[in-house]
């Protein structure tokens, strides 16, 4: 295996004396990759906030449409996320156990599932689009009306075409991360983000295509890396390649992959569905509140990216070391990633909170709208919870890397459905109809309480192989 896979990456994970150094080196490309993914949607928000159409109410409606798209998109992205988590868990453990043949087999079949699921989701979006129903069903159910509903219909319909591309990229990235390769996916994403920036500017500012131009630019940007991904998966001499003869699906292997993919996918879907409901509640307070929350969520996402990257690499560390029969090193990998993530998040919020208003102005293009002041208030509350989210993400990395993705499902379900949403509903009943601060309290309380449950679940991790050899 060492002659066919990139030896230095695997040796770093399995043998290097400094786990911290290895995680940092490998997490930096993943962080950049996640950052660039966040910039895809941030680019849309920056240019849409400066569209030369209508007044501030029209711009707020367009930004609210973006905010509606985010949780719905993430709900369906749960399928791709589940496949990515299953890929890291299975491929890393097989590679650690020196079974490249099984790693290749399951990587090939997981890629087939990515294509199938992507096509199915695109079909669902088409059947519920404004071209079929006259309005987008998901946006309507979330409470969008008027200009917001029109903008959402346009944006949803076009962005739905990218699911196959995004799912393929997620599984491809997971295959590479499973063996410690994190750089090449970043290079591909860098190209995509530049394509997105240039085309978004051209479509919106020059061609005056509005929100449709932003959607088309993002779609094309996601498609740009595909030829390079296909070539790498077919011709790579240093990494796992796909075996097209093993891309066919059969019931036994689907069941085997399902042990990892389905709990992870359901956990992601449960979280996203919870955010769909929360966003529907936020829309009750008006487009300005929704736009302000949208900006706060994007700033939070950017700050959380380093922690997500560390969690991703920790999952690969844990999986490979478990497969290589090094449970103590796997456990130590989790502890190092946890401490590093917490430190980064504390430093990050101490920098971002004082600078939040210039950042918000950069995104919105104004410092006097209602959404500007709402975003400033919301961002403070949101960022104060980020150290808790750092610990939350580290639990997810541990559960996914060790093959206990069912724990991810349990934790995600309780956080949103057992704690956050009930508190929001209670606050709506107790507070005045125009007071949205109950959402702040629900967010902070749920992010704190869930850590106690995560600690309880952590005691069930065995650091033993969960894949069948």
C-alpha cells in the first residue's frame, strides 16, 4: 500500500511524534477549502446587496431569499454530507488496516451513490419549482411572500442543478482526506471561487441579471473543477482511484455503507430541517430581520471554518489509527484537536466581535439599514456561542471517525428538536410579537446543554474497527 498511496501523508497520521503539528499541516488546506465554500454564497450576498434594482426593501427581499435557500439547501445536502462522512470512516479504516482493495471498492460505490442522490434531489427541486407550481414550494412553506418568494423561486431553481456536482466533489474530497491528501481539492476550489467572483460580478453588474445571475455564476463555478476531479480519480498514481468495474451497487454493500452513511445523513438532515423551521420563524419578523440573521450566520460560518477543518482531519486521524490498531493514538488525536479548536475559537471571537460592524457593512453595502443593526446585535450573541460549537464539532469528528455516526444523529436531533426549537416556541408565546431575542437565548442554551450529552455519548466510543474486513 505504501508504494501506491502517498506514503508521507499516511506516515504523518500513523507515526509522526507530533499529532498537533500533523493536524495543523493537514487542516490548513481543508480550512481554506471550507472557507472558499463559504465564500461561494458570501460572494452572492455581497453583489446582490449592491444590485441596481428597486430600493432597500427589494435588496432585503433578495437577501432574505438567500437566507431561505441556505437551510433548505443544507437539508438536501445532508445526503452528500452523509456520503462524505461514510467515505472518511470506511476508507480511512480500510487504508489503516492495509486493505486498499476494500478502500477502493467502497470509494467507487460511494461515488455511484453520490451521482444517484444528486440526480434525485435535482428532480425533487424541479417538481417543486416555480416552473411547475408557479412558485417555489419550499420557499412558500417557509413563509416567503411577494418579492422574496419570486427571488427565492429563481434562485432555488437554478442552484438545484448543482447537486450532482457538489455531491461528487464531497465524496471525492472525502476519498482524498481519508489518506491524508488535503491540498489538491483546495486548488480546485480556488479555481472555482475565482470563476464565481468574476461571473457573479459580470452577470449582476454588467448583464444586470439580478439574483439569477448570482445563481448561474455559482452553478458554473461548481462545475468548473469536474474535469480535473474525473481525471484525478481515473489516473492518479499516488492516491486511491475509482474502479469502474466496482461502481455497481448490490444490496449487501448498500447495507454495509448504510451503517455509516444513513445515520450521518439523517443527522445532517435533522439539523438542516430544524434550521428550516427556525428560518421560517425568523421570517415572521420581516425581511430586515431575516437579512440581518443571514449576515450573522455567514460571519459565524467563516469563523467556524477552522474548527470544521480540524474536526475533519481528526476524523481521518481517528479512523486510520483505529484501522492500524492504535487506539491510544486515535484517542490522543481527538484530545489534541479539541484543545486546538477551542483555542482558535476563543482568539477568533475576541478579534471578530469588535470588528463586526465594518464586516457587516462590507457585506450589506450600507451602515444605516435595519438589517445592519440587527446583524450587529445577532452576531454578538452568535459568536459568543462559538467556543461551545468548537467542542460540539470535535465530538462530531470523534463520532464520525470512529464509525459511531449514530451518535452524531442523536446529538444533532436533541440539540435542535429537543432543546432549541421548543425554547424558541416558548419564547414566541411569552415575549411580545416583535421581540426576536428568544432565538438568541434558545441558541445559547441549546449549544451549552448539548455538550453534556456529547460527553455522555463519548463514553461509548470503543476505538475499535467498525468496518468489516
